[in-house]
C-alpha cells in the first residue's frame, strides 16, 4: 500500500497525479509564512519503503501517466536515492509521461548540470519553485533561505537541463511597507527567469507561524483585498516574458486569473480592473482551515 503522512500538499496542476512521498516535511521549514510542515520532523524515507510502494502502485494503478514526488522539497534527497526512485518508476510505469517535484533554489544549485540532465532523462520533467518574492529584503524577513539571484540561477540551470519550471510568487508577502518593491522586483526576476509556468498565490497569515507573530508585533501589516488587487496589477503589468502560462487559481487567491503572457496581458489587466471597480467580484480571504 501507499503510506502518506499528513499533511500532504501538491500543486493544483498535479491534481490527477499519483502522489509518492519520498521525504517527510521540509528540510528548510523556516519560512515565516508557511505552516504546512510544522507538525512534521523532516526525514528522507528509506529507499526500500519507497520502492515497495512504487511496486504496489504499479499494480494498483498500472496506467499512471503522471507522478508527483512529495513532500516540500523532495529534490534534497541524495542523488543516488533519487535516481533509484526514478529508475524504478520508469521501469514499472510504461505509460509514464512525467514526474514532478517541489524544489527550492539551494537544492537545484547543489546539483551539477550533468546530474540535472540525468534526472531529466529519467522523466523528471517539471519542478515547482517558490520564488515568493524577487526582493531580497522580503526574502530575508521571511527567512526564505536564498536570494533572488540564487533563485534565478537555479531556474537557469534547470532550464538548461530541459526541466520545465513553475515559479510561484506570493502576493502580499511584503505587506503594506514593501508592496511596491515586492511587485517591481518580483516582476523583474520573473522576467529574467522566463519560466514556462508562473503562478500567483496570496499570503494568508496562519496561526502559530512566525508571520503571525510579526503581525502581532507590528512588524507586518497585511494588505487589504483592494491593495492585493493593485499589487497584482502592478506585478502583471511589468512581467516581460516570451511565452509563460499564468495561473492564479489557488484557494488563497481573491480573483481567478488564467492566461498566457504576453498574449493575454491586456485581458488579464482588464479582469483586475473590473474587480477593482466592483469589489463584489473579489472573494473573501480564506480561513486557515481552507488551505
């Protein structure tokens, strides 16, 4: 059987993927806004357990086409461990199209170009990276663990290996004090990255997180819904990419946006303007239990 230790999350685009948990939790687990893995102690799952689950899944779901490797930054496992997992997946799933994974900038930078190419040859075709912000001061405040320049270099290396990147930006992460810097710098960094996929999520202050403490201590002030929309507009207006699929469809988002940049920019800006003109089009902030 497949053993999943909750909580387990995956990107919206992996909704129909087979989930295999090769790590528990997140090896960094210090981002101030994130409460996902605070109940878990990080661990790399034993290889024999993972291989046994792959064998079971191949019998139970033989026509699986997509697999997503959990948890938070599963790319951190030793390289030989990862290749053994991917080799078994490729052996047991003849219809496999791709494998996806969460990856942070430091884990991508720890891999050599040859190692990244070897992972791609084993059908690791897409990685999801949380940029969160292109502003280094915001990244420092939320304890992201890398700079914007490191994130840019990580995406560049992945692209060179043929791995598609989906890059996430967290709307509102700079609060009221740094909203302009957050929008401008995130747009600049996304433009340099030029990823195949861009996703917007919206910061939600979760109970028990360092960000909640910062808000209580007056170090962080949330944007109101209209300010979130204005920040989204400023970000979207300045992103300069060649052919990126944009999605803003997470439960945290106040308005759903979907399109291709730059082709659909004007339509997307018009949808934001409509929400700014008619606040009834803006959803209420989600409660923490909805995330």
